[in-house]
C-alpha cells in the first residue's frame, strides 16, 4: 500500500476516473499514440487542480492497469515516463494542497512489475506532499481490481480471519479509501474495466463521449452535477 501514513481528508466526495481515449484522440489528429498520452497527462494535471478547487476530497485515477503491460514496449516506456513526470509535479501539488497516494500490486510481492524509477518517484511524491491537508490524489498503477480482491481474500485466509465484508475491506491495497461516490469514464466506453470494483458498489457513473485529453472543467462540473441530483 502506497499511503503516506496520514489520515485522508474527511470531507468532500470520492471521484474516480478511468482516463480513456488518449490513443483515439491522437489518431483523429494524425498524431502518434504517444502524443495522446502526453496530452492526457496534461489533462490529468488540470483535473487535479480543478477537482481540488471544487472541494473533491479524494480523486482516484486509473493510471496503468495490470493488463496494460501487453501494449507495445515503446508506448509503455512513454507512459512510464509520463507517470514519473506526474509524480514530479510537487510544486503544483503543494500549491493545491494535494496529497499523493498510490494503489497497485505491492512492490515487494510476486507479480509486481513497477520499475524501480517509478517506485522511487511514487515514494518521493508521497513524502513530499504528506503534510498537505487537502484532496488525496490516489494513482492506481499496476492495478487491477480482481487482483486486489483476490489478494485481500488470500491475506485474510493467511491470517486465519473469517471471510467477510469487513475482513476483506481491511485487506485491500488501501483500506482508508472511502467508497467511490462518482465514477467517470471518458471516450464513449460504457464499462468500468476492472477498476475499483469493490469500492464502487454504490457509485453514480458518468459516461462521456469526450476523450480524456479534452476532459476540462466544464466536463468535470457536468459529472459532479450528478452528485447534486436527488434519487428518483
């Protein structure tokens, strides 16, 4: 678990984002897929600022899945470089009072594929933002929800704990994360793709045809508006 050891915020909704459509955004413009990922990283930095300014308490983003390793090696390297850049935006994070967190396959467990350079960047970002008191930005990297739940069940069994909602919840990658209030997926896909399955059981879902690089403050406001609507 990549926590900072500091309790997360106690106010504000939990927003989760599946940042889809970078490659298609680039293709429509005649650009390489890597250009789409670069634009997506900038959109994420903007979304972090916008979400923090709007009182979001937790922002969890699907940075890199356990399935993404099968992508072409050059594309994977580019995405990894962008993540290192993201974790290096310390001034911007501190200016917005944002704390960094991480969830994914633990670095010291079998199956983990997070390169050492990314591990160091994550650890440094967590340490450099641990004294902030605002929004908690959690990056899901080398993450898959099925792997998370399977690991939780295995650890509960190893500890001779009865399998229950409470014991499994306590063994998730970061048991401090509250339930997701709003799940956003961009680029016209209407599925949640093995992301925060446990945490999203009661979440409202916002699907948009907008590609992630075009996800701006207006799109964010439209998504957050779902939280202000009363149930039918």
